[in-house]
């Protein structure tokens, strides 16, 4: 018997659900790429990015996924043979470092624990030991969707400053921008990047890089610049130069509508919505894991992401639970990857998601846990409801 005939939920950590308003905005004819509405759309999108990143720096738009943004950040600011320090807290900073190696850079890994965020105090000591400042850039993700870790970006900048280290601070916000607080200028971030397909509620295919003053200065001497990603070309006088050719028109129309929706809700309210849904998820997991069968992967509650919850199964197989949710209930949650592959599941509660979708997902998972005979306690969904009730009730 199936219960899935109805609107299916996609609750993975990206790509995320695209609002109908965004899809409708994309359903229009192509327009002139040199003048008129598309030029205005570009201006709106660039200004919206500055608001999202909380920066007065320069944003760039690429027809690419997040890996393209990685390459853009590296090739525009560094030179062949430069060393980058990769801060491990899961899989994705390592992936960025691997991309750096392919581009001709040297990678050093600051090893981490997949159950913890980056150790800021240890990082400071590591940077103090780099007396010759051989490290030219530090690569870190704010949220790693493989582990569920939330890294302290402002703390990383404080560690760099305390060590008097001049490296560029580059931050991947692909799984965090539009979901959790991010303050590029206030936190001293030199380059921030993100993609369209997660918290920004737009189909995959756009990536964005914001460059601060130190990154712009580094660009002047970078020797890895390539035609497509080059900021100098993209700063040219013609509109098409901002895209190094034909703009991705319909994705831009969709992204402009997503920006409008975020502005209408208010960025602080967006962050609070993600915070409430994430904590409701954690309350459910705490109940389900009462017998030790499963738990949140990240040990410190303060370091758990509000955009994705990574749940580790200790003595049960998560595959039947995921399969039940998908095949019987019509809810798709993510599997774990990297060193956690096959050991848990990931709930993406980011972007266009509300309480109905989150509570429906949690209900499907609790039913799946029971149907799969996982040794868990009942009542996780009720714990999530109780938390939201308390959070929404005026004092």
C-alpha cells in the first residue's frame, strides 16, 4: 500500500524546492541581452546579492554551479604554486581544495573531525607557526552539508587577526546563504561564494562570488586568470561582459523573483524560520534516539546547522527508513556521503520550506523508523510540535 499519491516533498540538502512564483517568473520569452529589462534585472540581482552577503564589495554572477564559483574565487586572486589552507569539517572544503590542486595550487589540510566544527583556537596556533606566511588563502565552508557542521566564520577571522596572518579568507556559503546569518564585511571575509539552488530557491545553474577590497587588490597580480571567470573582463562596459557572453536569462528572471520573496519575508525572518524548523528537527531526533539507535552527527548543539540536519544511525540501517519515506509516503530525504556514507540520513530544511513540509517529513520518518523496526522511542514529532508551540506562544 502506498500513501504517496499527492504532492511529493523534496527534503534533501540541495537542490531544494523551487517556488511556483520563481517558476512562473522564468516562463517568459527571451529578451535583448544588450539593453532594456535584462540590464535592469542584472542590476537588481547584483544589488540583491550585496544585501544577502551583507557587503559593499563587488558581486559577480556565473552560469555555473558551486564548483564554478570555487574556480572563480581561486583563479581571480591567486598565482600558480600558492598554498591554500583547507579547513576540514566535512567533505566540501576538501573538495574545494582538490579543485585548487587541479588549478595549479598547493593544498594543505587543517584536519578536522566530522562531528565538530573547525577548532578556532588550534587554527590560531597553526597560523602563528606559519612564520613565512606561505599560506595565501584559507578555504572554509560555513555549513558543510556532509556533516551538518556550522563553522564560526567570525571566530576564524579573529584567529587570523590574532596570528597576524595576511591570508585571504574565502568562505563557501552555498548551504548557508539565505538560511543562517552571514556578515561578509563585519566578519572580515575577503571572498564569499554561493549557488542558486539551496537557500536562494532558484533552479541549479547560477553561482555567485562577492569580492572584498583585499580580493580585488589580489586580483591585480593573480596569474591564474582565465577568460570565462576573469573579473577584469566582467567589469567591462558592455552588459554581456558581466556574463562573458550570453546571460542565463531565464535563471536570472527566476533569481530576481526569489530575491523579491526574500525581501518580502525579511532576511531576519528568513533566518528565524530556518532556526525554528531546524530546532524542531533536533527535538524530534533527540526523542527518537533515546535508546541510542540514532543521534545528531554534530555533537555540540551550538555547532549544528540550521539548513541541514545530518542524523547518524549507530546500530540500524538507515536505507529502509529512507526507502519507506520515499516510496510509501512521497518524501525524499538525503543519504549521507563521504566518511558517513550509508551511516545515516540528511534532512534539508532550507529555502522554500515551511512547517507543514517539515512536520510532514518528520512524521514520515517516524513512521518509517517504526515500520523498519528501528529501536527508537515514539513521540519525536510531538516533541517538534511542542517546541514550535512554545516558540510561537507569546510570553
